[in-house]
């Protein structure tokens, strides 16, 4: 293992359990790396960078991509990608947080049936305007909305445009008053708001009783490992064997092989003059080592994001 965690560049896909926050998951992995002798000092230039690619609420479970080293430079792009969830609405009870953590704020005796729910789905598919929940991390006049809501303030957030790429009813239990859905949605979508609005459109109220993320950008549950398993691997002698490659974060981008001299120029932030590929975005690599995310046009090749993996 390289000193101070150098060489640890890639992705861990964690199947986050209910309970810890996304930041707490990252904290546990950092401690495991340090305890295993791979994490470097607590601060300074030798510190191993680690961060997650998309927050999950503590009550939610599922896919949480965690970036290590140079992969942290790609979390912004990952956050802009679509995400897929399965969620269960419990009808008849609305809560202050739109999930089972909040206080009851309204009730209804109506329990919608499967056919009525199916008929509503086209209304919530495609580009829609969605009001975020009051208990969210969005800022209102410099303070988080959830901080204002917890202080007893009335919080109303303006609707925002989001895109629901896919929405399907998986199961409805009229007796229990629950229904489970699958949704693939754009950045900025709140599943709690979607559940709240679906219930209201069905003539009742409801809240999210279960939320599980099954996909985030290119990552799925098929690639995910438990948090406990990931921590054990980080404590081991070769934690890099547990990582998906850095390029897995943007696997829809083609690879462009470069020479050692071209790699050197790109790492210095210089352009490669002259058309060599079709216009578009590429991963420039030297052998199997990522060098830079580059943009090609008709005149040259320039660096969008450089990587220090050599």
C-alpha cells in the first residue's frame, strides 16, 4: 500500500442502512482507513480525500456512492445524474416531515385502490413542478428550512422544476392502506414530496413509510456492499481491491488513449492542438491510468478536470 493512502482512487458503493446519515457513513469509512494505516494524517496535504455522491436521509437505505482520492473530483457530475428509488406510501396519515419521523399533522379515512393510483401516474411523470418539504436542507433567508421548521416557523418553499423519468406502481394493499412505487427522477426531486402529492391527488393524505435508493447515476444495488463489510475491507492490507475504478463514475464517457508526452501536457493543463477525435467529452488515459476528463472540439483537446493518479 502506498504511503498515506496514495493510490486509493475509485468508488465504494455502499448499501447504506437506515439510521446513520450519509456524513456518518463517510466518517466510519475514514476511521477504518486511518485505523488500517491507509488514511494519512487528519489534516494537511497528505490527507486522503473521501466524500459521498448524493445524500440519503437517515431513514432511507440503499445506494450511496463514496468517492476516494481523485474520484472526489467527479461527485459533482454524479450528483447531476438521475437516481432511482423504491418507496412505500402509508395512506391516511400526514406528518410534518412527510416521512414516519415527523409528528402527525392530518389524517384521513380514505384508502385509495390500485386502479385509482395507476390513473394518477401520468400526472406525475415527465417535467413537473414540485414544492420541497418544509423539513429539507434548502436555505430560506440564510437558514436551513428544517431549522426554521423545528423552531416552529411556518415554512413554505416555492415549487421547483424536476423531471420524473419513470414512475410505476409495484404493489398496493388496500387493506393495509399502503402502496409501493418505483421512481427514476432528476436531481432535486424529493420523494417525500412526491408521496405527499400523490396521496393528496388520490383524495387522502400520506407519508413515506419506506425509502430505498436502488440506483445513483451509473451505480446500482448489484455493486453495493454493506457498511460493515466496507469498513472491514478498509481495515485490511489492500483496501484498493474493494474499489471500483475511478472511471466507473462516468462509464458513459468514451476512453481516449494518450501517449506519455500527451499525458504530461494534459496534467500541466495544456491543450492538445489539432482535431483527433469527434467533438465531445472523453476520459484521457495512459494505459489504464486516468489522466484527465477532456473536451474535444474541431480545433483542440482541453482539460475539463485533471487527475493526479500517475
